[in-house]
């Protein structure tokens, strides 16, 4: 970029790019600086194993991108980004060839739960009918949350979502299937499932399966990142890769700096420009368990015993509610377990373009203690074998990343924590520090814009968009939010 930018964004994850696009919509000159050699952060797709096999290194399943206000306005189809839907959003295999499955249709999902059908409808129907309002309420910044037309549904969500998922699963469901289906979705949150608020993620993700589905981006999540970069470049913005930012003094004279980083990275970059009080709060901000991930090339699709699981995009592998609770309690309390909760995705079942013709990819991760360098390959493959005997015979190649390698790959994954800070009750109320406007930092013109701010992790772009709106108002005096620019024809 010739001359100084009006705004610099550090980090090109979904939040960094969303922030950049909102700033560019106001006519500002925006530069994004990214330490990696490719933009996208958690949306990167790489040939991790063999040429032509496109593995999403992080996010693959994109219900948030389908539902979030930022991406609805960005309008994925108009940017050439195609979402492809699995026939079954997520499946939870059980012993004896049984499985609980979530389909796009709430009615069909409920019907599959036998005696729990009415309870499933009672829990999810109010949310699905008001899906857009519910999503907008929880993803929009509390600084500008509009009055909702769906207050009773929000209250229904809050009352059921505030407790832990063990309580909610037992309160609503009697069948092993109903209980496991809810707990499997809630376990995405990387918390001990006996903790408060864990029910909320089970409800939110369960609701999204019927509201927008659990789609994948055709060709890999990188296509979404590339579309965001292209949109920025059309407006004169630029993304510079291979540029790690370590000191905010690099930006003398730049009016606004937005950080798609950890809060700790901000404190390190700011040095003595940050007061002791803020530093103390950041030092108390907790990063939770890490992740151990395996990416495979397979000779054929995973041979799940249950035929419906073969058609699912996402699979939650743990067994019953009790086994899921135990699988998640272990990493939260600093232990590795040989019976982990495994979160798996079979991309080529949904999107065959990700591998050469007839090729198959598959990935799975487990939660592990913070900073663990333990190898969970065998535990993961044992869990898959339990519900898909013969799985190991299909493995052609595998690559793994432990929690330490996760952080080396992306500095936002401290100790392997892919949530950029535990999504606990306390840290969701005050993320990352107890202030009303948590995007603001003590350094004038510098804002936090990553998943360490509300509404937290996942590919929705809302943290970045929220932070950019604050910067536009405070630094540039822009009160009327500029709409995102449509694609150039
Ligand atoms: C294995 C895995 C699977 C996941 N699956 C899903 C999923 O299916 N669906 C979903 O919605 N979410 C998923 N997530 C979570 C999702 O990827 C994140 O919540 C999301 O990417 C967070 O976005 P972000 O912009 O805040 O940060 P990131 O996407 O982490 O981007 C931050 C960027 O900033 C860069 N950066 C950091 N510090 C600096 C610095 N000092 N200088 C320059 N650059 C810097 C990093 O290199 C990175 O590119 C997954 C994550 C992982 C790891």
C-alpha cells in the first residue's frame, strides 16, 4: 500500500477480514497484516497429505457463516461461495449399530427419537421458528442490540441454556439417543459438561441444524477466506502475508489498529502503554483445553455400522451421555483419556471436490489438557473403530497436530485452545476483561477484534464487525454504519 493506511488489521481470520471489510465499506484504506504465508486464519485449507487432497486445517462446518448477520449481509452466493449441505447434519453413533441423527427437518429428527419426539419439538421448535431473531440477539454486540421481537423465545433459550447440559439432557430426554444427541453438540464448547452454560451450545448448534443446516464450503473453507480477501482488494485494501506484528509502535500515525489476536499478544505489543489494571485482567483471562487433530486420506468412506452415520457431515463419537460427560471431564481436569469425545467430519461425503476422483478425506479431533504434547491417534482411531469396524484398514495416510503444534501453527491457539479463551460463563460475560465495551483497549485507536471478544469462537465474523463499528464511530466519527460493498461486476 503506498503511503499510510487509515486502518491496519492484524490477523486475517474471519474476524480480521470481517473488520477490514466493514472499515473498507466506509471508504477507508485498509491493510491487513498476517503472520502466516496464507490468509484466512481458521478458514485455511491446505494439501496437508497429498496433492489434490484439500484438508481444512481448522473450521469445516459452517452453520455460523450461514446464519450470522455479517455473512448474511456479505451474501456468500453473490461472491461465488457455495455452501453444500450434508443429508444428515450430525450423527451420534451408539453401540449395537444404533445412532441418533439430526436432519435438516426438525420433524424428521424428532420422529427419529421415538419417545423423546415431543420433548425434542418442545425444546427446539420455538427457537427454530424464530431462528433469525435468536441468532441476531446472541451474535449482535450488546452495545447495539436492538429490541427483539422474540423475547419469549430468548427467555426459553436462556432458561434452558444457562444450566449444564447434563441437567438439560436428563430434564428433557429419556432415551439414550435424545440425551447423546444434545450432549454431543454441547461438547463443541470444550468445557467440562457439568459446568453452567454448556447447555446453551447444545441448543444453539441443535437449532442451527434445522435453521440453516450444518453446511460446508464447496472446495474447502479457504474459498470463503479468498472471497473476503477478493472483496477487500476490490475496494483498494490489501492483505500482506508473512508479516508478524510484535510492537504497536510499527503503526505510529495510523489512526486505527484492530487486532485479530489474543489479548495477551495485545499486551505484549503495547508494552508500557497498557496500565497495570488492564494487564492484570488479561493475565486472569483463561485459555482452556487444547486440541489434538488427525487428518486422514482413506481408500474408501468410513465403514460406519449404522448406514445413516455414513451420510452425515459431522459425527460425535463418544457413546452415551455419561460417556460423553466423562470424555470431556478428563481434559478439563488436566487428564488424557483413552475414551475421549471425538469430533469428526467427513468432508468428501458432502463435497467430493476436495479430493481427486474416488478419493476420501476425513478428520477428527479430541480435547486434551492445555498445552499437552500427548499423542491421541490411537485413542481416536479406537473410538472410530468401535462404531466403524475395519476403519484402520481404510487408512492410506494420516497427519497429526498436537496442542503444542496447534499453537505453533496459529499463535491465537494458546496451549492448543482453539477458542481463543475458555467459553465459560464468566468469560462469556466479560470477554476478555470486565468492561462494558470489551473491544476497546487502553491504547487509544487500538481495538481487539478476535474470538477473544463477544460473541466468541466460530466462523461468524461478528467479533471483527462489532469492533470495526466501534472504531468507525470513535476514531472516524462514522455513526451510520456503512453497508458492505456489493461485489464488482
Ligand atoms: C481444528 C479446528 C476446527 C474448527 N472447526 C470449526 C468449525 O467447523 N466451524 C466453526 O465455526 N469454527 C470452527 N473452528 C473455530 C474457528 O476456526 C475459530 O473460532 C475462528 O477461526 C476464529 O476466528 P478469528 O478471526 O478470531 O481468529 P483466527 O481464525 O485464529 O485468525 C487469527 C489470525 O491472526 C493471525 N495472527 C495472530 N497473531 C498475529 C500477529 N501477531 N501478527 C500477524 N498475524 C497474527 C493468525 O496467524 C491467524 O491467521 C475450528 C478451529 C479449529 C482449530
